[in-house]
C-alpha cells in the first residue's frame, strides 16, 4: 500500500514538474539579459561624467569587471554551491522546507542565484499586492522551472554577471557597479574585501541595511558575510579579522544626491529630438556631448558670484538667494531672487560648450538658457545694420540722429517717437558710430532703410526662427528671444556670414559600443549662409569698436584684453541686462534679470550686470587654450562714395562736400555706374570694379 502511495506521489510530482516546465517554456529567456540601464552622459573629452538619464539606475558591466572578493562574498552569502548545482539546490530546499514547517510560515525559500535571477527578471515584487501562500508557492515552483532553463541556456559566469547587473541594492540602485559607485564612489573592480562583503551582505534587506540609513547594521551584515567566506574557504580568519577592522568609507551626505543640472535638461531635450522612444526607454547609451566641463563650471561659479554681488548692491530690493534658502523647506515657494543665463558656442561648428540656465537647478528647474524668452533690446541692432549693409548702406554713411518725425518711418503710428537712452539728439552720425553708441533714432532709420521684410529675413537666417513682429519697434529689439538663440545668432559675425546650427550631442553609442548617432546621413553640423561676408565683416568691425569705445568698454576695465567684439543690451526700466560677444573662436551670450520682468536695480545696464560674467567665462576659455586670434580683414577696394546716398560720388557730391574715400569689401562695392541720385552731376573719376551689381539703395532721409 505504501509503495502504491509513494508511486502515486512520485508520478504526481513528475506531472506537476512537467506542467511547470511547460509553463516556463513560454517565458522569453532573452529578457534575462534585457536590463534597462542608465544612459551615461559625458563632456566632450569623453571622460568627465555630466550625469545619467533614462532607464534604471544601473551600469551594465561584465563579470570580469567585478572584484573577485565580491564574487566570492556573493556566492558565500547567497548560494554556496552555485558552481556545482544545476539551478536548484535540493539540500537548501530541504533545509528551507524543515524551517518553514517548524515556523508554520514561508520563512526560507532555498533560492539559488539562478532562482533569484528568475524572480528578479519575471516577478518583480509589488508592495501594493498581497499574495496568498498558495500563489507564492505557485510562483516559487515556476521560478525553479525557469532556473533550470536559465542554467541550460547560460554559462555559470554569465548567470553570475546577469545577477550582479540586475539585483536591487536599495535607494533605486540596480546592479553592482551602480551600488559600488553610489556607496563607495568607486568602480566594482576596485572594491576591497570589507566593501565587497558589505555589499553582498545587504542584498537580503537593501533598504533596511543600507549604510546610508544604518551603518551599524550594514557592518553587521559585512561581518556575517566574512564569516561565511572563511567557512567556505575563500579567505582565512586573519583576512576576515583585518577586513572587519577596516573602516568603511561611505559616500558623504553632501554627495549622495546627484542634482539635476541645466546641462542635463538641455541634453535630455536634444535626445528626445534625436532618438526613437524605444531607444530612450531602454537606456544603456553612452552620450558624448559638446560640453566643456571646465567652462561649464566656470560659468556656473561666475553666475553665482556676480549675482550675489548684485544682491548686495544698494537699491536692490528683491528677495536674495540667501534669504530664500533660510526659509523652512516647506515654506520657500518658488525662488524670486535675481537670475541669469549663459550659453557658450564654438563659432566654426555650432558646438555648445556651456549651458547655464539659472543659479541652481535644484532650486528652480526653469532652464532660462533655452526656455526664457526675454526682450533682447539693443542686442538686435547689429542685425538691423547687417540687413541694411546687405542692401547697400555703408558704415560711413550719414544717418540722422534727430527725433523721429510723424510719418517718417514706414508702418509706424504717426505718434510713435522712440527716444535715445541719454535723452539727447544730434544732427547726423555715421552708421557705424550709431551702432557703436547704440543710438535708437538712428537705428530705427537704418532699419527703415533696410525694410521690415528684409530685417525679418535676416533674423530668421541667423536663428531667430520665430521672426520679428511686423512693426518698426522691432528694430530696437522690443520682442523676445532666448539666450541660446542670441548666442547662436552672434556667431554669424566671427564666421563672416555663416551660421551653424547649435548642437549638444557629439556622439551616441549603444550598450554594445556601436555608434547609433550620428548615423548615415546624420550630422551634428548644419551650416547656412545667412549674410554676405562683406556686410557681416562691416558689422563685426563696428562691434569691435563697441568694445574699445562704446557701451562694451567695461570688458576692458574688467581685465579682458584679447581681441573680441560684442554688444550690450538693456531693456526699458532695466528689466533685462544682456551682453553678447565673441572672439575668433567662441561666442558667449549672458542674460541677467528677474523671472517676473521688473527692474533689477537702477542703472542695471548690460555692461554692469552681464559683462562681468562674460569676462570670467572667456578668461577661463583663454586659459584652457581656446585661441583668441586677431580678426582677419577681408580684401578691401577703394572707392569715392557719397556720405548721403552710399553710392558712387559725383561732382555734385563734391560740391556738397559729401565725398569720402572708403575702403570697402569687394562684395559691397557699388557697380561702376551706380552714382548718387541725390547730387546727380557728373561722376568723380569712377573706378573699375569687380563688385557685384545690387538693387540701387534708397537713400536714408536727409533734411
């Protein structure tokens, strides 16, 4: 009778095992190796880590990239007969069964590493769902069947590798490499015996035994693991005693939370544009950016240092960052202290070297460098002059600087009369002096000469893709743009009219090391001819004078002596302070202001608030070896021109004393028969010219 009962039980067991094997066959074993890992983001040198994105908080590594001490500690603590069993350890199961019967609950499971790998792959724990004992037993049986398949499919070292990469270590940490970096700030290959034993010991209760929460409990688990390593012959007692005495150097509190940064926000947005959604979710990518981490850090430090000085300026009445931080965490609200943004771009490529979107990304996620559209004011004037020079105006052409008369400006209300910032008005001024001294009335007349349609086209060509509002106040920058757009637009001047689309991502590789971007037909670089070289050179030459004798001369007093050019911008009532400038290699735009547009401080000019940050950044770039060559002149041709019409002079021009001899870029030279129509008498010895013909320019109105 007993034999029959035993036989029935045996066949029943075989039948149950067969059923579970059939069920296990429906699971895809490729999922064992499919582990979403963090995308690692590096600076342009490919070495400095800027942050991590997407996927789980893990790094995928090979089993040979983990210290032997950890592998021995793991096996000793979790599965002593790992190398000899075939997925199921019958001795462990028998021991666990006895303990469970004694305690009348599922106190032990007898799980091997292979069973745990199956559990972590297919049956992620859900704290919101309470499973019955029968359901738990069903899951354990299925895990064992899956463990058999895993052992049949993978080598022991492969199983160990997948387990180490997948296992949970508390605090959202997945995998041994991430655990080692998070807790000890080192790679898993460099773990000491003491550190390895601790990490292996806390697997059973990673949150409860976390050294961040309970250092003594973590050390206790380490000591238990060291004892098991001695028991199974991996180390001797002397090694264990020495490891127990060795203090654990846990990551200090001030470095435990890696804050998001404005750079990482910009990179995330760029990846969303480049990659397919499935690539983003899978993670495990290596992203090499264009960011120079030293320039980035210098810009961040300068931003905070200079804006802290602004907060101490007499007349600054807003919230300070120090007072905001002094409030209780739950009562701070959104920051209302003065903010800033900075973008640095490499001229001849469009590569973005730095993105600073505020004073601290942990306090405000609003990325002002790429999201804040602020009125740009006088920063736009160079593009108005660029458009006019493209239409035939010359830098030494006379422009009226008096008040705007009703009906003088096309499309303007008759009552519209913009004023100069100093409240003064002159007679006539050359176009380049009007730009150097940022004269409003002259600049409006220059814009009127170029025409709204042409100025709008120029704006779009240099990266202000939204264009400008169709009204004459746009000539004075009464519309809004981001610091990213401003920095990008200003690169056309050192590039003699070429505009490179700004980009942040240099290269992307997948987990296998294969390059996925740029791929065939992809390129980070996109170049557009935005303006004629001659016109661009003339504006750039004038912007150099802005630094030497105009509104940007503060850069020299702050100690920046390398060849450079730039323009300040200050909007009405000192709500926005800008400085955009460039060398032969880099362009940098800086904005300072309040998130809610309002006066920063009285006389808070761009030269006062933004230029010091620009100087700090560009000085750092110079020390790093970014060249600051002298700006190269274009080939120039000599011509006798009229200061009123910008055309070739006639004897009538001479009679009116408006003739001057100009050195003009070849592509700007008027055609040989393009004479002044304001003073239409015989020409003054016209020269031969190889310059291209252009539509006859309209003369700027004269009195």
